[in-house]
């Protein structure tokens, strides 16, 4: 039997990964971020690579090389390349945060553009026809200037103070504590970047550095102008755009609504810092603004906040920027029942190029200002990171599906050309086919089935039902974290279904499972599993279910409602739904989308006594989206009801003290898969339990 990189976990984590893409102003070059396994196998190094984007004779070449790595590439109007990196610049310490860097188009070494004490969080927008760049960077709440911030940080560090005083909700997000600093938007003018002759020096010596104030902000760097002084959490934006001339920024800024918040569109005059609210509606998010090439047209997403009564649509809106107002605003393509995931203007601003989930894929669409919708791609791929060539109107993007990891392509008309790339596409062990079933209410439920190449009626494969997270999500693209190719390489067939609540099938399909997660999402999963196990190349006597986040919730629900599976793996899962909402990092959302009765009725913990299937529970302690208490209570409840007198149990608990909602460290990903496959092989295939070596 042939082998692939997916037959070895060490080979798999060593595969290079293409992560993001930026297109040059002339459309001839693109830059991608490539992540490669570091020397000790405990993380990934990231570098920027240039690839020819116009189909010409150019070559792939590496642009950056540093121990700290580089990310978030963006081109300036002159073709210079901006990026973020924590690499030292000759004066910065090894543990200093990431700063903004510039790599000149004409050649030469990259150089830093900022030296902010708290670093730079992101590049938010780059003006198309001027030298203005908008960045996001944190300042401590007592700081009035970037110099104040440097002084306050130095004082906290000297006295080893880590305490955070919160005065508003929330206090943490995803896997990190919020504060003590707050996000700000800053404007920079790259034309103010000068080149000192000789090594730049700080105005203090090492001898008096401890007691002296931090050195002044370097005069040879453009001084960041704070566009959002003392913002609280409002500058934790949901999209930022800038007019081509760099005069106006439009930011989707957060406005508090009790424990929740709404996104409103705010115009910021870069010269004066004046704020003007363009669009603000209580109970509505207006976010992800995109400004056209003429600086007149603007598109954005509008979404009425969902409640327990029903989900709401993600609406695509268009309007004219007219001074400090939006005029001629209207919803585009109101009959197009899809949720945009990426938006860009065509060169003439007469249409939008949009990506969206659709039927288990993620095509590229063209939506005209006249409301016409045309689909540009019709293959079995999902597209992301779209960029429009201003000279030709072609689209350059990343493309992926379950057989192919993200890779750069160029879309010209109805032709899609694969571009040269530094990360070669790996050989995979699976074949992929589309499957569907009819749900109990007559709805079509579809998914992807990945099969070993040798699966047949004479050699039926055991089946893994792999349930996606979200739940507003679709199994339509490659995932380095949840990779079914690894299971296929070990002889399993993997079913990747999109049950009720999945995106890409319209609002009505989502509404089928709304406020009732244990209802149609569960029966949809069972219906498509029934259809797949009826195939003669699937062994219906050897099946398992697994999932993470919402998929973990569903795995828990499945465990309490059927004994058809031989094993269940539940990762980062919701267990006591009625109590979870108050401990997650976004309580307001969860309590808004459920009624109190539905939280109780759809809580898996109520059915613990009915569990008959061995479960592998997996959780990370730094998971603030589904806090560790969910995994701990699930583990406690399983042992309360099923442990023997000597404490042994058919269930297992894999715990990661330093991982978040996902397991991201390469060495831990290996342990995760080793443990999962050992558990599945024991219960699905009847093998002996083999404890992974590195768990002790």
C-alpha cells in the first residue's frame, strides 16, 4: 500500500502550510505566508514568499527570514511590503512585541516602522493612493500618549504587577485575559519614515535605564496619531476601511449594550481625528466596511441580532460616502440567501466580488450594483483571501477543499489557474464523494464522505461521523486542526455532514435547528449516517462519532440518545448548556439565542444516565469559549455514574493545561491524534488499548 504524509503524524505536522495572501498593486506579484515546523517541533516559523500572480515567467522566492517570523503582509501604493514581526531591530529586546515593518519594493533589508511599547496588533487598512496606514495597537487606559504608555508599562514591569482592574464586561476572550491595555486605532504616514545615518541611539544608557523614564519615541520613525483616544472597548473593531486618498477611515466600532455590544459604522477624519457616526442601530451590527477605488462607494454587512425566536440574515449593503454621511444606501441582492465571507470591489466599482458558503463549497460571486448575481466558480472548492487585480479585474485568492490544502489561484473569467507556490500540495490517501439524505421533515441533508482508496464491498471501512463546530459553519474546506485525511490513512471512512444550523443552505435551513440544538441537528446527523452505512463499502457494525465545540456538544447529545456507535470523542464540548452561558467569554450572545427552557431542554448533562458508549473527553484549560468547567463536570458526571469501585471507567479524559479551544502546538496535536486513534482502535476495531508514550 502506498504511503502519504498522513500515514505518519510526525510527517503530517511537518507539512508546510500556506496561510494568507496579499496582491501587489500592479497584480503581477502576490505574497503568501508559509508556516513551517520549527527545529524543536513545538511551533511554526512563518516567512513571506513571493509568487508570480499574473501567469508569467516569474519565480517563487523567499522574501523574509527571521527567528521570530513574519505575518499579515499588505502592499503599499508604491509596491513596498508591510508586515508584522517581533524580530529584533538592533535596539529591541528579544522578548519585545511585534512591530510594523517595511520591505522596500526596490530592494534592501526590511526595516521597522514602529516602536510602540505594547507592540502592533494588526494592520487594519492601507490607503490605495496615499502613504497613510492604519494600525491597531494597545495602550494602557491611563495613558494619554504613546510615551505615557511606555512609562506606565515600564513601571508595571519593574514592580512585577500583573493585576488587571476591570470596569466593564467582558474580562477575557478566546484564550487570553483582556486588559490591562485597550485597543486603539493609529494613523501613520510612511512618508515621514527617514533613514538615520549610523545606528540610531536611545537617549539613556544601560547604567541608568532602570530608574530613568523610557527613551522618547524615535524621531526617525513616523509618529503614530491616535484616532481613538481612551476608547474603552470600542476600538476592538469589526472591520476597518480607508478612502484611497487616506483622508477618511470608516471603522466598525463597538458600542456597549449591557453585557453585549453592537457594531456601528464611524467615519474618522485622519487629519483632525473627528468622529462622525455613519450608521448606528440598536440591536443591529453594521460591520466589515469596504470602500471602492473611487472613494465614493462603500459596502458593508448588516445583521439584526438574532434572538431565541429566529436567526437573522447577513445582509450585504451598499451606499455612497458623501462627506460625513452615507447616501443612497440600500440592501444589495436581497433575494440572494447567502452569507458573505469576503468582499472586494471590482476595478470600476460597478460590482462586488464576494465569497460565501454554498452547498458544501465556498464559491466566488460577482454582485452588480444592479443586484445581478453571477457565480464565477463552479468547482468543489472554497475560496478565501480574495484580492482583485486592478488592471485586469481578475481575482487572486486561496482555494481549498478536503483533498487540497489552501493554495494560491487566479480566476480569469470562468477559468481558474493554479499559481506556483512554495508549499507543494501533499499527496492524500482519500477519495472524496458527495453524499446526501432526506431528513425526517423532508429537508435535504448533505455532506462529504472521505474513503480509503481500498474501501470496497469486499473490504468495507469502519466509519467516523465527524461533526463540525460553530454551529454556524460548513464542512467545506481544509482544516489543519481537524484533518480527516489522518483517519483515512488509518483505514477509516470519514463522514463530514452539514446538519441543520449549517451555513450555505439558506436561512430556513439554519432556522430548522434554532433554539433546538438537540432536535433537527441530531436527527439530520442520524439520517445521513443511516444513508452512508447502507453503502456496501462501509462497515455499519464499526462506527464512531466525534466532534469539537458545537460538534462536541452534539457528540455529548448523541451519547445520551443512541448506543449505535462503539466510541465517541468529545472535544471542547458544552455539557451543562443551562449553566455554560455565564462562564463563557461572551455570555450575552448565548443567553440571547436561547430561551431559558431551551437551555435546559437541550442540555446534554440531563441524559448522562442513558450513556452506553465509551467516551474520550478532551479539553484545554485555556479554553475561554467553552471553559474547562464543562469538561471537568462531564468527566465528574461520567465517573459518578459509570466508574467501578476501584475507580476504573470505560471513559478517558485527555487534558491540555496550556491549550485553548483548539490544540495548536504541534507536539500536542500529535498526542491528540495518537490518543484519539488509540481510543477508536480499541473500541471500534477491538484492539488492545495502547497508551501514547508521551502522555507519561
